[in-house]
């Protein structure tokens, strides 16, 4: 695929429902009594894996259209042992959260994934679940993961590193465990699981550095509307921030304060950001986000900020390439454990198209030049975040970008290039059909 530069990006768009919340809505809905109607579901390869996973566990899911479905819950202990392994594909959120849920069910469950997911660390979730009494086996610290259900006991667990997925796995096990389970966080991470459990009737106590859940008797969601995925909006917003003369509004975006650190950093760099029509969707803050181009300056991102923009740091790197001065990102070693080593991948691919960027142990340093990047070949390496990064780089380049592995976007945002074409006409060129 080829992405050509554009003079400006303008318009109004919407993005699919939040992937993180979509996963959680299906999983928690499966544990509820009665039906859960989910609207605004963020359909992607990852979230479809969650639907298929709960179906394999005996849960009926009706798909009414692309973003509306009904989950017929089987109750807290009603999941059934499947006939074979549960394939989580590339969805780390699914594998880790499901391990927490299954640790309190009856039966034996094997969780498998693709090559990328099988390289990501799973012992970090297995270890606290074992402390709760579950029998969890990893394969040298990775998937496949085997969970044998057991009677669980509550624990107090201090996360060694910030991780919303590990926290969520423990909390989901905690509603099935006897007593009160507490997770202590070194830094605040996204809190979608806590919000959803509260909405479903669980007893949840949230503090600045910890969250506690009690054993639940029953859960019930009824209906939930999911806001637009901020991580899907982010590439469009960053493109508008760096392509001169741009003005773009993304409507109905989730604005959970633990997810929108990118907006804070972009504003610090000089981007003009405005938020309109603030409202609540499904118990989460949401609104319409407008970004207008302005001259950017470099900034420093500290370790304390990283959990609020971990998925957007690659995009921040390309924004920093267009800023005057140096940008430094620290405390982001977790990027090395994603679908690819996102630190090395971002540095190598952006360098290839003209960026002045170098990797550090836990981040990167970028010397910005307030002009367009040269362009050239950009390889997504099978990582959806890098595929979107390459497209943004192409829009803001001089010569355009030949984007290899563009179909990786299907993991989180299957319609990404169609939306891009709406705000940047004639920029997206598909390869000839074979």
C-alpha cells in the first residue's frame, strides 16, 4: 500500500468502539445473569476473538450488526469446559483477563495464541493467580497457558510494574474469591475493568493507588454503550497535529483520564486541542475532540505519564520528528514487550524515512526538525500500531510512504484506511488486485 502526502487534513469522523472496553464487556457480560446488550462494540480481529472465546465456554452471543450484540450471560460460575484450546489469536488482553476468570471456574482450560502473542510474558499474570489458589501453568513463561479452576482466596497484591491487564485478571478472579482482593499499583493504569464491575453491581473500592473488589453473588449489566476508542482516534489526531493547515474533529471519543495522556503531551508541545460536547457513555467520560495544527516544540515524557499513553507513544515519536528541539521519552520499557519490540521498531522504521531518533533502554530521544520527513519504505512488522504510525508518517512526508504489512491494522481498526481516505482524499493507494 502507498500513502501519499497531503496538503492538509480536514473534516469530522468517528472511530470504532473502544477495544479495551469491548473485550471487557463481552467477558463480564458472559458472567452476568441475564442478557447484556452491547452497542458501539469495537469490532476487530482481537475483539472477535473474545466473542469466539466465550462461545467456546458455552455462552450464546447474538450479533445483530457490526457494532451491536447481545451476550446471554451464564452467571458467575456457569462457564463450561471447552472441547479444545481457546484461541486468543493476537489478543493479549483476552488471554490475560480470561486467565483470571477461568481460575475460579470448574474444569481445565488451555489458552493459545499466535506467534506474536506466544512471545509475550504470561508469568506476570500466572503468579498472582497461583497465590489465590489457582493452578496455572505457562510454557516457559509464555503461552500456551493452562488454567485449572479452583476455590480461590482473596489476596493483597502489589504490581511489580504498572499493568492494567494483570490488575484486571486479579480483579476478575477476585469477584470469584472468598474475601476482599486488593491490587496496589505503582502508577495508575486504565480502570475500565473497575468501572464495568461497579456498573454490573460488584462491590468495588477505588483509591488513588489501589483498588479492592469483594466476592460477588451476581452481576448484571443490562445495556452498555461503548465510546469511540481513543487509541484508534490517536493516529488521526496526530496526523492533524503535524500536517500544516489541518483541522480535524473526532466525535464520541472515550476520554477516560487514564487513557488520554497523549492529548496532554500534544498540548504541551503546542498543539491546539479543544473538547466539545462532554458526556458519559457506558459509565465512561466521552466527548468530541478537535485538533488544529500549530508549530510544535519538543517535550519530555516521564515514567509517571507512560501508563496513560503507552499505546500512543509510537505516534508521539512521529509528532516529535516535526517539533522544534528534542523530545525524550523515559520509563517506557514495556514497549519492548508488545506485538513487536516497539522501541527498536519505531526507531528503525522512522530512521529509514528520515527521522533523527535513537533508542534508549526504556524509551527514545528524538531531535525534531520542523519540516516534513523524507518518506520511503515503512514496514509494520505485523504490528497494528506500527501500521497506523507508518500511514501517519506518509501523510506528513515529502515523498510518501510505501507501507508494508498494512493489513496489520485489522487487529484493532479494520476500517482505518477508509476513514483516512475521508479526511485525506487521494492519499491512500491500494496495491493492484492479484
